[in-house]
C-alpha cells in the first residue's frame, strides 16, 4: 500500500498520509509497517472521499474527527479549535513550574479540553476544571473527558462570569488572540473551517487579555499563577496592559521552540516588589 505523491493543488502529502493513519488508527510506525497492505474496497472509497475533502481545504483533523495533543487522542470537529503542537509547550511550562502536590486548576476557554486533560493525566492529584463560553465546545470537551476516563469538571462561562468567587492556584488559557485584520494572511483552511469565536478577538486581538488583566487577580489564590499563550507580536502590548492594571502583577514571558515570545506567566506582585521583576 504505497501512497505515491499526489501532484494536485490543495494536496500536501504529509496530510494525505495523516488522513490514512487517522482512518486506520495507526501511528507513524504502524503506517510504515502497513504500507504494502491492501485496503478493502470500502476503506479505499472512504479514503478517496477524504482526500477530496482535504483538497477542498477541510483540515485533516475535522475529516477524521481526531487530533493528538500531549500524547492523548482527542475527538474534534468544527465546534472546537484543532489543538496545536505549540500549545504543548504551555502545558510543559505549567507542569515544570509547579510541584507535584495538590493544586486547583482552571483551563479557561478549554475548547476540546486538550489542556485540561493533559494536565489532569500528568497530575492526577490536581483538581482540574475547564470552562468555555461555548456550550457546543463543552459538549466536545465532555466527550473527551469521558473517553479518557478522568475527572475534569466543566462549566459554561464567559471568562469568570459563572465562576462566582472561585479561586485557583493555577489558571491556564489559550484564548482567542488574533486580530480580524490578520485574516488576509492566515491559512484559508483555518479561517473557513475553525470556529471564529475561538480565533478572533477585538482590540487587535487583545480584548480577552484586557479583561483578564482586570479580573484574574480576584480568582487567584495567594501565590497563584496565570499562564497564557499569545501572538508572536503581542508581547509589548501585553506587558503594557498588565503594567497599567489596577492590580500590581509580576509578568514573565517565555519563548517557544522557534525563539518567539509566545507564552506569559502572571502573578500578583508581592508588596514592595517591582512588577517588572522577571
């Protein structure tokens, strides 16, 4: 079963191979081992349909309704963003930065539940909650939580609106942070198929961070931390936003594997300490 290169607009051969691997529930090694197998007529016909969808711009993960994040196979469809590999670096930072002792954790804007599930599976003694403004997204997250056989509570909330006075040791978020003006330079498959509400934010992509800078301090326990992902060009704006907040914060930024500033950690500044200390 050799998959020969397909020279056709809209076709990327890595995506074609991923389509087949996802269909057959194979990892990369199994895909290579099965290359000479003969597909059944039914599988071959379905594969051809999937390739045509992919050529039309539908993401592989939506076609096969599965994505892998931090080693976990998740169900995804157009109700949620497709989990990205780079967000695994945010999970790594949270895990490496906090002791393996009980913590209360909120995954704010959980989407498919990818971050919440990854954290809970690595730290069974953490009490993890996922929240999202989208009821449809929470249906997907609930399906993934159940399939993983773990305990993650889920709540529908526009940021902290339905979380009352709840406080957490760790809040982690990969919120919408893309400006509407950036649509023209984005991958059309993302713009046309992934949920707009989870991609774009007003105020040049900073609207959610603006609200976080005003509200997050009320929902962090003493010594609590907020971890966020953001756009590669937003560091200066975020630094200014949290510096000018009524709550005094310590803000630290972290580069991703491509050496871009893409992650942020926020703590309430101790009295007498500079919020620029990082």
